[in-house]
C-alpha cells in the first residue's frame, strides 16, 4: 500500500555527474510501500522510464498497465536495454539478475518516485492548476502575464507549449506524464522559477499524472461535453476534474457554470468565486464587446478597475476573471493585474490573423473543438458582426463521436453559412466524420468541402465586406493527423496568408 504522507529526504545524497542525476534506489522509493521480490534496493540508478524502448543502462523501468497495452509485457525488453530495476504491480518472471520491486499501483508509485528522484521540486514553487473543458490555455497565459508583470519568474505547462520563464519548449500533450512533469519542475527550479501555472487535463487527473503535486490554487473554468470516448460517462468526467480541488489549498470557481456550483459544494478547501451574472468574490460589470477587444469593470473587495483585453469574445471575460482572482489573492495590485491582462496574447485563441490586412472582412482562428467551445466563439462573434458570419469546422477522428451532430447543429444554427470539413481524421475516413456532423444539421446553410485547405479557400472566396470568417478546431496546431499516424504540416495562418496574398 502506498504511503501518501511521505517525506523527501534525499537532497543530501543525490549525486550529479556531467549533467546526470544519480540516486540510490532506496531513496527513489522513499515513503513508498513496496515489496522487494528480487535483488537489492541499495543500488544506484540513473534514470526512470516507462517506455522500454527508451531504457538505458542502470535505469528503473515502471510497468504501467495502459489502455492499449500493458507495460508488464515489456519488462524483459527493458532489462535487455539495460534496466537494473523493474517496478511492477503484477507478478512477472524474469530470468535476468535484476532487482524487482512490487507495489500496489505503478502509476502512483512512478509519480512519487519521480518527485523523489528530482529532489521534490514541487516543494520549491507555488503551483496553480487550471481544469475545465474550455478556457484552460487562455487562462494560463493570462496568469503568466500578470505574474511576470508583477516581477515573478513563471513556468507554464499546457496545450500549446511549455515555458520555463521565456524559454519555449515543445509539448505533445496538455499535461505530460509524471516523469516528464517532475523533470520539467526540476529544470524550472534550477532556473529560479517561482510559480508554475498548469493546464490540468481530465486525462492527467484520471491517470494520476499529477499525483502527489500539492496545488496552492485549483481553478475551475467550466464543464461541458468532451472526452467521453475516454471517461465513458459525464459523471466520471466530473469526478476526474474534482480530484484537482481535493488536492488544492484554494479553489477558484466559476459560479456561472452549473458544475461550478457543484464544485462549491463538493470542495472542502477555501473557495473563491468569480462571476458575470451573480454575486461573487470577483465580478465583471459594464461589459463592452468590440470587434478586436473587450472592455469591462473588474470588481474586487469594493475596488473597481476598467480592463481591456485584446482577445475578443465575452467568454474571455471569464478567463480573465479567474486569472485575476488568483493574482489578487496572491497580493498583486489591481493596476498590475490590469496591465498583465492587457498584455496577454494567446496563439490560436480567437486570434485575428488578418489584423495587418485591409480586406474589408476578418479571418479569425480558434481552437474551439467542443460543442460548448464552438457555441461560445460563434455567439461572441455574432455580437460584433456587421456582415455575415462564415464558419469552417470539423471534428477529430478517434474521439467522442456523440459530440459530432451536436457541433453540426451549433455550427449551422449560429453561422450565416458553414463549411463543414475535415479536422484531424486520424484512423477514420474523413467523410464518415463529416456525415456524423451533418446528421445533426437541420438547416440548409452549409456546404461540405472535405479537404480543409480547400474549405478555407472556399470561405475566403465567398467573403464580402464586413463578413467574419471563423476557422475553428485547430487553433495553434500546425499539423493534420491521418491514418497510421501520418502527420503533415498544416498551419492555418500560413494558408490564410498565402490565399489572401
């Protein structure tokens, strides 16, 4: 059984040689209940791994039971590649002379062991975690901008990329696996980072990628349909999100979301609420929606400050309110919060890509890939449009099929004209996905253009003065994924620029 109240006491004996970290195995497993099935636990180890193909000499290999495969099957491969230690939760038989450790849960063990290995970097920074179906990315960028405006060094982990201060790093998933996370935290500490702002996905919570991390703040943005291909039920989806607030000192909660009200009841920590529609700790009033920005009065503790955000869309008021809530609770001045919010720029989030062109119409790119996300961006653009609203959207393959007809209906109901196209089809036939989308449409204001580049070309070719074109679903992504994991370069900004030039 795992011991959740473990102590980290390894910094005095961790060795560093030419960039390597060398730690005694017993120290890596400090505070973790385990059974030594074979070998010894006083040996030195150099790295931790859960992919047998990346294992090197003197590594520890964790056998993770996944959804598509089981790491226990690859224990022998890991040993052949140099693993000195195998950590498992099932009985395995190995002929080789290596150490075998058995635990109750290899995922949780790996998270705690990684923290030990990297000298518990989480204890040396303040953590701000954001979860919700939509708004996570924009909110993290806003918080980072405000904290940096206040003079702090900030790390960011999220969908678009990771940051260590101003250093930008590539990312493959919203929230990395625990090993990669702890290594990132270690690098942040070495660079003097004081705050780490994280998007915390429901997958990462369900799969214990953030297990053992104590968050000072947990932020709830909203909860709408997404990822049911993974979670199976909406209740499972909610319960995964709730984990963040059970491991945070303070919950920052959107009171205007029905599930925010539920979080308020289920969370037992300190709660801070934000709202546009209700009485809350932090509110927005006198909202003015413009074509290229949005203004409102930020109200907090009998103080008021007008803020202008240069990311259009009423829903971005919510994103800015949760960002402001965290920073104000940290003691940052209201004027500094305003300045940080007004400097925020987020790639692929309601991004006006034609701002430097006088075309008579605008083209906006947004990551909206859920029913709620698509509805919010379209409703926001309807508030500011003077001509027609033309949308280009699709749905990803190998993902929640139930949302496809819903998105079809939303896309066509809220657009003057819609072009339904491909997104990342992955292993599915693009037209099968498109047919699923169209099955929810009951208006005759759309066309189908399977090739996404041609769909964008079609939208631009029919655009007239005062129209707005929304290209939704991919946002910051610069690729498309097809069968057999074939990835092609596909940058929508580049495509728009080439077409209008």
